[in-house]
C-alpha cells in the first residue's frame, strides 16, 4: 500500500479504530483504564507527525491574514458562545452536567484540530498559526462566559495551568522537534530518511489517539450513561450547528475555500482533552458528572470529526 492509498482509506481506518477501542474498553476494563496515561503522548506524537508536513516559514505570513483571524475569532468567541448558551438552557436543572458542557463547548481546540483541518483540505498552516491567539482569548473569556451562563449562584474557579501545560506539551514541544528535524533533513541523509518515514505516520497516529482516548474513557461514560442522557442531545445539536456557524462567519469575511474550511473545523472542534483537568478540579459534588460530561463530548466529537473530514470539503466549496 502506498502513502496516498493509506490517506485515501483513512476514514475506514479511523472507524475501525473507534470500534476496536469501544470493544476493548468494555471487555478489558482494567487494562483499558491504564490507556489514559498514553493520551497526552499519543496526541504529542500525532502533532509531531503533522507538524513535519507543514512549511513553517509560511506561518508568519499566515498570522498577518486579518480577515481569517477576524472570522476565526467571531466564530469561536461570539457566534459559538451564543449557540452554546441557547442549546444548554435545558441543562440548568442539572448543574454538574451543565458545568461540564460549558467548559468543553466554550473552548476551541488548540491541538488536533490542526490534523483534522489538514485531512479535511483546510489551511492547516493558518489553523496552527492561530493556536496561540485561540489559547489566550479562551483563557480570558472562559471565566466570563461561565459566570454569565451559570448565573450568580455558581462558584466555579478556572485555573490556567492545564491550558498552559497542554499548549507546551502538545503544541510547542512537537513543533520545535519538527522544525529541528526539517532543518536537519537538509544536511543529513539519515534525518531525511526519518522525515520521509514519518510522512506515513499521521493516519496511524490518529488511529492511536482514537484508541487510547475512547478505550480509556468508554467505561466511565457507560457507568454514568443514564445521568448523562440530557447532555447527549446538546452535543448532537452542537455537532450539527457548529459547522454552520463557522461557515457563516467565513462567508461574512469572504474567505477563500481552504480558509473557510479551517474556520468551519475550528468552530466545530472543542478543547475537551485540555479542559478535562478543569472538570476534575471542581468541587466534589460536581466533579464526577462534569468530567463524564466532558468525556462524552470527546467521544461524540471524535466520531463527528470522521464525518466532517468527508462532508466539509464537499460542502464548503468555491
């Protein structure tokens, strides 16, 4: 099989990974639980493989694309919060689930959205260049939005430590290693061969992420499934409407096709793996269900992304 054939058949590979993860997680509960320790390393490997495919010299020019940045900020920090406020009103009587849903739906992804954007034929360079901006803005606005949507009676504190840690481990370090590898490949045949070998890795690395995330978390979701039922329609509604929000924002700024796809993916992809530590740091009476609500969104989103990478390129066209 050639690399092009592997990339062409990547969606069946991902669906097989999801099914295998669910079966393994449910049948080998004790073993699967230990996969959680591999989540961060697996995403870091995925990001490294992805960064090796990106020409970093173009990133400075990407940051100067004001229309793209404006569309991205409008989608993620104005239109999406309005959508989230509307679709979560039915969760007001379920405070723990509401907190978990707000934590995850109000924070745009800063890591594997780059990969899905690339697979979905968006401009992954622009998405990567925007990650520091997305991180900083969500750090500032998340406490504000939580206060507004939870009401004055809720006392929820948000720590920036998980965001900064995730940004360093999942973005900065893999990117620095990728830049060093690419620079060394020009002078060394061995490093050049290493670089070429890693061109095969984005698809297997994404399959690995699906296996470790779903396999390690599926039992927790099934354990609290009855309590989580109210939030599942919210996540499905977000899955259906968030791409529309991103597309509308891109159209308002008349972005080219690849950039419009990037905004669409960013609006639809949330920071679930980063905000999970925030949910686990909540008061004890909220912690369990809030974390389970975040994990449920992760499972719904990963399946959604497998659909997006096929549909978005067909939908967002010239």
